[in-house]
């Protein structure tokens, strides 16, 4: 199969150096293999995604010298694909309705304590029916117990890591989806969740290599489980190092990292940026 990779930003802000490093790393890999480079706009978060940020992303990537296949896939235009997948999982009794709110799940947890993976299960039919009758909101959660039963355990779930995880993990990796708990696959306020959308998109777009930052290494474990449950191919993963600023923290939108737009305005060239990032 022809080598294919992608860069998949969310249009919730302007791109910064960290985004540029990831996009260029994926693009260079595709060029080296004479393969495909795909741009995907992951805009399923309708509350934060903005058209002006998408336009900015396209401008920044073109300035970096990247080219990509057309048309660009926008997740917001393919919600029926994701909901169809949830229907498949529901028909297999692999998901359940969870009526617990985030606040309820945090009860009893100290502010400094990390959230623990949630594992639950469906309510008794009568109680669930009563909540639905009252119009209570719910999320579709993937049941780890049902998934484990369907697959006969998780021992056979593996993926290939050609880069490196945060602890140097590389080579053949045994997936550990249990570390994520019963993840939310869809809820009313944000529609479908990232994990479900990304595994479907990677399969539909023929992505053979997922090249992204080490901060997403743990996501590969639960995504590998979804691939198995939905009979989707498993790409090879190649997680790369994260760029950090002078303060030692990785670049992030929430920290108002200097954007590529600001670098352009300051007269920085793509070649200078590549040299700075050792690309």
C-alpha cells in the first residue's frame, strides 16, 4: 500500500511552532517515501472551531511550503459516518448510555488528584427508561468489559511504533486500552469524540502511518481497540519529540504560544524556522 500520512489540526486557534514541527515532520516523511500527504480539519468541536482559524491554518501551511491532497476532509461534514459507527458498536452491545456528569465523576476527588479512568456499565433497563423519558442527557461510553469479552481479552492487541513514546517505547507495543477506562464516544454538547472520528478518518483516507507528537502516544492504545472492534486497519505509528520553549514547556495554544502568523510578520522565513527546529 502506498505510504500515506496526515496532519490533522483543530481550527480552535492559530498554529504555532509545535504545529509547524509536526506538519513538516509528516510532510517530509511522505516526500521521502514518494507517498501521500493528507490535510484533515478536525472541527467536530463546534463550540470552539472557527472558520477564520481554518483559513489561518491553510495560509500558514502554504507559507511553510506544504502541499496536500484535495479535497480537504472536514470532520463536521461527515458526522453521519461517525454516528453510523456508534450504531455498529451499539448493535454489538459494546457501548452504553452513561448519565453521569463530569461533576458527578469528580465528587470525592481532591483538586490536585488526577482523574481516574472511569469504568461503569449500563443502568437497569427500568431506570434507564425513566431517565430517557425525563429527557436526561447522556453520553455513549465504550464498555471495556464488553470489548474484552468480544475480543477474548486484550493480549492480542498490538501496534508498531517507529518513533518513540514518552518513556522511549518503540517497536511492537502491546496496547493497554484499560488505562483509558470506558471512554466517551459521543455526547450531546460536542457530538462525537476525537478517538472515534480519528480512527474512522484514518481508515477512510488510507492512512498507513500516523505521525504525531509524543503527547498523543497514549491515545494509540484506545484507538487500537476501536480499530479492532470496528474491523479497521491498524496504521503504523511514529510519535515524534515535542518542541519546547525557553521555559521548558511545550508550545500550546492555551499558553498563547507565539503563532506562525506572528513569526511571518516578524520576518522569519520558513527556512529559518526549519533550521531553528533542526529539520
